């Protein structure tokens, strides 16, 4: 008995929130059918360590799931599915030249964009309405309308799924590239599936400047006559542009752009332009040329076409859609057929953007 006469009562371990044989249909924006043998809801960083120490899950293969807006599920999952639901958001500090904000990996990306603007911390408006969660935003270095996550990135926290150790990584360690980072890489040194991102910090620079240059934004400037829009106006424009162009996953299942825009050398581009003078292409700062994948797919006649219950969106050939009841296998079959016809006509291999599981 301790001196003060009180018994020391052991604190009971906090149980993990686990579901068995859980349908993932509502957890992926394509609406594809798949069942997770085990689904663990991660509410905190401590939950990640509980999984690592767990007698059944610790050594089992795992799959990390955010909002499911960049995955194609082709089968039921035997791996333990870790659904990231870590919440929390705050202004970490304000410097003379930036606001630094921090959010839990389970926060909605778009909600964080709206929250920063409401608080007068602009800088994320061009990336409004990108579906998915904060924790996945560094995975493929999300980007839209001339701004990428890496342009606003400060650092992130992640937990290693083997050791349970927490690490903080800066931009260099994340190895950001075009729709790429170390968290998407599977080879030596890659962290795909090995670490759960738990928290992300962003740097929103002062003074704020609108990022223009994209045709759709220039069109809005011309239409409205507003040549010095504020960040909230740009946010509203981006939301309107995206709603007009992209299918709402709540109505038509999809994962946004299905293929990355291929990057080619100037020689390759000259050769393709020689054959197809209309091809949509952009000069990159390093001298390479980015071709519009949607244009290549459209040129092969795919817009509006279907294979089984998977189809190509009729307003934007870069988006594959679930026409109702499609399986992941149907989506992959359609994607392969598109890749083959684009390769046959242009000699270019299209690379899928979502993770095919
Ligand atoms: C209509 C539509 C429009 C889109 N527009 C854009 C766009 O403009 N720009 C753009 O870049 N993307 C776009 N996307 C793709 C998608 O929204 C982004 O890639 C988003 O970041 C995915 O987030 P998520 O939480 O849904 O990730 P998920 O789809 O759940 O996961 C994607 C990958 O990240 C991994 N992952 C998820 N969370 C974590 C974590 N916490 N730690 C470690 N790994 C993790 C998963 O294992 C998986 O490999 C769009 C998608 C849709 C449906």
C-alpha cells in the first residue's frame, strides 16, 4: 500500500476502434465494391502505435486509407486497412513573412482551405475543392491551377509502421515531384505504405499574391473585370470552374484525373506536333514539355465511351467514371485499353495517377 493509503490502479489500455468485414464502397469516391477483413479507425497518433504493438495487427500487411479519392480498389483487402481520422487544426505561429498552420491527417483538405481563408490566411485558394484528406495531400503532392502542395509545405509528422517511431520530415525528405513524393515510391528508400502521416504543417506566405496564368482564371478576370481579385474571390472562381468541369463523386463515382500528363523532350514533342499540330502542350521551366493527357485520350476517340460499366467522362476525357455498379477490374480494363490506343497512335505511355490496389 503506498504511503498516502491509496491503491495505485492500472490505467486500462484504450481499445482500438476496429470493424470486421467492413464494406469500403462508401470509403472510395469511385464507389467500387471491396470488403476489408479488418478496418481500424485511427483517431490519434497513439492509435498508430497501438496497431504497431498489437499482437494480431502489428506484423500483418497494412493499407492506409484517407478519403479514398485517389484509389482504385480491384479486390477485397486482407491487409489491415488503417482509416486515418486524426483531427485538429490550429495556427501554429505567425512570422513577419508567413502564417504557419497545422492540421491533423484526418481533416478534410477542402475544409482546411476554407478555414484558412475565413481566418484571413490566404494561399491555398487555387487548390480549393480537391477531394480527400490532409494526410494524403503530400502523398502525391496535390496541385491545381498553378499551385502544388510543395509550394505551401512546411513539414509533416509520420509514424513508422514497423518501429512505431515518430518522425518529422521537411520538404527535401519528402522528395516532392509532379504528383509524386517519397510516400508514393515503393522502391528502396520509398515510404509507400510504410509510414502513416499524422499531421501536416503549411506555410502561407505574406504578402499574398494571386497565382494567375491559367486560362480559366484569366477568363474569369476578363469576364468579371476584376483585375485585382482577393483570395476569397479566387477561391469562389476555382470552386465554380471545378464544379462545371469535373463530375461530383457523390453523383458519379470517379477519382479525378486518371492519368498523369506525360512529360516529353522537345525532340519528341516536335515529332508529335509534326503529325498532330493541334496537340495541347506546355513548356516546363526545365525545358521539357508537358502534354495534356486528356487531349491525347480525346484524340483517340475515347470521350464518352464505355467498357462494361466503366466509362470516360463526356466533358473531360482525363476522368474515368463509374457508370453504375462498376468493379475495379472494369475500371482497370478500360484504363489499359486507353493506354494501348494512346501508345499505338502517339508512342506515349500514360501513367495512372491513382493507386491501383
Ligand atoms: C473529383 C476529383 C478531383 C480531383 N482533383 C485533383 C486535383 O485537382 N489535384 C490533385 O492533385 N488531385 C486531385 N484528385 C485526387 C485526390 O483528391 C488527391 O490525390 C487526394 O489528395 C487524395 O486524398 P485521399 O485522402 O482521398 O487519399 P486516398 O485516396 O485515401 O489515398 C491515396 C494514397 O495516399 C495514401 N495515404 C492516404 N492517407 C495517408 C496518410 N495519412 N499517410 C500515408 N499515406 C496515406 C494511401 O495509402 C494511398 O496510397 C481529385 C480526385 C477527385 C475524385
